């Protein structure tokens, strides 16, 4: 089978490997497509702090069950599945209370161990989620990033809340849509790229503001009035967006950090402490978030028509990555077609 491997910064190879054989408790999957995440681009650039080369990439996947190993129940050949790429120990304290997304021994497929960018993968059945048989594969590929968004919203007191989202890229757009679908009040999304804000409006996000011409603080005041934002979610992950969120927060509000920060940030503790601003870390998702993501996508309550803006076959991955790297502003979601 063919597989995509990150060998070194800016170096990708397409390998020929033997197809895996499912062990007891595992399911053999035929991969259909794999999304290219912002973290994949960090790996491609050699700037992902939690991985080492070489590694087979990919953690956002759609697949079809090819065969089930001994002892597996509930999966049959031909089933469409979404893949949860968190490999957890199941024994540490976070795992014991259901927060295995912050497992003390967490490994993520495509980062800490070989991932989904190959023609066949054998995985423990517990990491698979059945999807409806008529669910389009492109939507199944988007389950993983939407689960991130769902998990982000659910980290805060979101029901009926005024929610402001910083960043209208893949995750920010999905966070804003998920907030509305899950029962938030008014939702605002901000960015510095007009095309992404226009697309957010097309997806049904009522308030979209370019913060090149209007600060986040003023955008929140103009959108929500004196109540301001109950929840601010940073999906951009820059020192300036972190500071903007703090500056725009009001007493007794919440800031959720969802983006993958590449640079250190400075925190002025009294700015948070004296107004009782709650700073909340967020990491990936739990199983319920995956189930919510599948439901929201299948029911059309999160709009993703036109969401995939670039796609390329596995054999052309090196050229595809170079193209993505040269035109990052044009990318909402890129997908590698495996099958």
C-alpha cells in the first residue's frame, strides 16, 4: 500500500508498505480521504513541538470498514466510519473521569505515531464511530475538526451566551456554527481576511467583523451591547489575539484557548484575576463531542458546502503541500484523496 510520510521539514515521501493485518479487537480500514490540518502544516514546516520525524501523517479521516479482527462487534465490511485519532492509556486519572482527551500518556495519530495518510489502517475498534450509510465521505472527513469545535464550545457556559470567536479559518468557522447549533445566544466571528468572513456569513454566522479596522473590544461592544461577550474563544492562537481576548473580556466572563499556540504569550495576571475572568484550556474532544459532530453534519445543522477548497491525490502530495504553503490565505480545508 502507499503511505505519505513526513521525513524532515518540507520533505515528504510516498512509501510502499505492506498492508496491515487487524489483530484481535482491531478493524482494518480502507481510507477514503484525509484532511490536512493546521497542525499538519506545522509538522511540514518542522515547527510542531510535540513530534519527531519521520512519521506517517494524518488524523482527520473518512474510511470504510474492510475487515474486522477477532472479537470485534458492531462493525461490518462496507460500514462508513469516522476515526478518533487519540490513543489513550485508559488508566491515568483524566482517563478515569472521562477526560481522556488530556490523557497523561496521550498520543495522536499522525503526530506521535503513524497516522491515517495511507491506503489501509488497522485500529482498535474503540476509536471508531459509525456514520450513517448515506453520509457523504467529505462530511465524514470533517467530523474530526467539527468535534474540536464542539468540544471547545462545551468547555464554557455556552447556553444562551454571547459568544465571540477569534479567527474565521477552519476551526473558528466550525466553532461559531457549533455554538449556534448547540444553543448559544448571539455569535460573533472575527478575522482579518474578508473572504473568510464572507464565507462565515454564508454559513449562517450572523455577525462577522474584520478586526483590521475595528478592535475586538469594539466589535464585541457593537455586536452585543453593554452585556458584551460571555464567552470569547481564541481559534487564532497568536500573542496579539490572546491579548485582544483579555482586553475585550468583561468581569465574570470566560476565555477558551482552542488554537495551537506557536509562540509564548505574556499574561498580566491582575487583568484576569481582579475581574474574575476564567481562562480555560481546551484540547481536542471526548467521545460525546464526536457523536454530536456526526449528528450536526448529517442533519445539515452545520453548513459545509464549499468548505473543502483544495484537494489532491496521495501521489501528488508533495506538490499539493507546496501549493498550500504558497497560498495559505486561499485555504479553508484541504483534503488528500486516498481511494
